[in-house]
C-alpha cells in the first residue's frame, strides 16, 4: 500500500505499548485511527495524549476474544471513521515458565488472545475489505518467538509461530484482492507487557506459573525496559506497510540465531539424490513445488 494517508486503521491493544506506538505513527502519517483495548485505564491514558493533538482517534473498549463484541466494535468504528482498510492485530499477552507446569487455563488464555484474537480480527474485517474492493493491509504482530524457540516460552512461542503460518498463508490468499499482509517480529520493546496477567479473565485464572506479583513484574520489566521504543518500532511498520513487506524484522541481533536455525533445517532436509521417489512427486505438483511457483 503506497499511500496510508486518509485511510482508517483499527489497532488492537491500542491503549499501550507496541500498538499505541503504531497508533501515534499512523495518525501522524494521516490515518484515522481506532484504538481497541480491554483495559479502560490504558485507553484513557492514550486518549489523554491524543486529545492534545489534531489526530482523529476513536477509543473502543474491546476484548478481542469476544467475537460478537468485535463485530459490534467494527460497526461502530466504520460508522464514525469510515471503512477500515488497515488492520493491526497487535494485542497480545504472555506468561512464561516450563511447559510441564502449564495448566489448561494457561494454554487457553494465551491461545485465545494471541491466536484467536488475531483470527477474530481477520474474520471480522477481511470480508468487508474484499467486498469494498479498495484493497488494504493487515499487520500481525508476532515476535522473534515466531522463529526462535527459547526455554520457558513454550505457550507464547506456540502462538507466535502460529501467527507466522497464518500471516504467510494470508498473504498468498489475499494478494489477488489487493490486500497486503505483514508480520512484525519484535525482540524486546519497552512496553507494559510485564503486566499482561492483569487482563487474564476470571474463568481462566488457574495458573501453573505466577499471578499479579510485583516482584515478577519488576523482573520482567527489567528485561524489556532496555528494548526498542514503540514509536521507533512503528516507523519500521509504516515503511513495511508502504513497501508491502511480508516480514518486518527490525532486530539485527537475531541474525546469527536465525542463520543457525535455517542452516540446521537445511542440514536435516533430504537431498533429491537420496530419494528415488522425488522426481515422481515433483512431476505431479507436490506442495513444495507449488510453493516455489507462488514465490517465483
Ligand atoms: P502491552 O501490554 O504494553 O500492550 C498490550 C495491550 O493489549 C494492552 O493495552 C492490553 O490491555 C491489551 N490487551 C490484552 N489483552 C487484550 C484483549 N483480550 N483484548 C483487547 N486488548 C487486549 O504489551 P506490548 O508489548 O505492547 O504487546 C503488544 C504485542 O507485541 C503483543 O502481541 C506481544 O506479544 C508483542 N511483542 C512484545 C514484545 C515486547 O518485548 N514487549 C516482544 C515481542 C512481541
């Protein structure tokens, strides 16, 4: 999408952190912006900032796991700001610890927000974008965890690797409709994600890890407070949307790790000369060959 000015953006998690940075930068670039968040205090703080500006910004209280509420929020935003042509699936939560200690509720909470919340955004807005025929762009915020498995990040990593598959397939499916897809993969960002458990719903409260523990919050904050500032990150996203980049990967410190991962995968992958059935499968258009053609 070469021109974002004048378009309407719907940004989940927009009251804080990465998403708030996106809201500021895209508003500065001339977008009308809806910020959707489950935390009213985050929306209020964000609006206190936007109210000092001339930007057209609409706050929406929304739990992205609630499909009916999501559709109602989309209707309300489009009635006030016009058709949404930029969707930012940014809201996400995290809780860390070894997989063997996880409860079903730990799984369900993170999957419901980090994966189902993104699916709900796509299900809500993609049919509207296609029907209007004006194109658009979707930015899914994953993480470097979409590529890199780290000890103790199992549930979070599962959700973010899923976002990678979803984003790559969505880009292939939506290209013919003029809708671009980007996957943003941050490393550390200086946000409020250390407080994520505060948004955990009551029915998923049972955890094998930790609750709203100030010592844990302080520990987690130390890890991310040296991270990139959200507005700096959002400028990479603006470039990525304008240049229709599938991968937005602004963290050079991961180069060595990613080279290592891809090298190990290539070392494990069989070679044609070792498989007598290879030629037969390729001649019949196996999925590997199909993907190569789609990329060509
Ligand atoms: P944050 O906690 O500052 O912002 C997330 C916002 O999402 C909060 O305002 C929160 O209230 C909202 N939210 C949580 N659950 C929600 C729900 N069910 N419905 C609607 N809103 C909800 O955290 P941050 O860091 O800005 O996180 C944004 C995204 O960035 C997440 O997807 C996260 O996984 C990703 N990310 C963050 C990194 C970091 O170091 N902070 C690193 C890599 C990825």
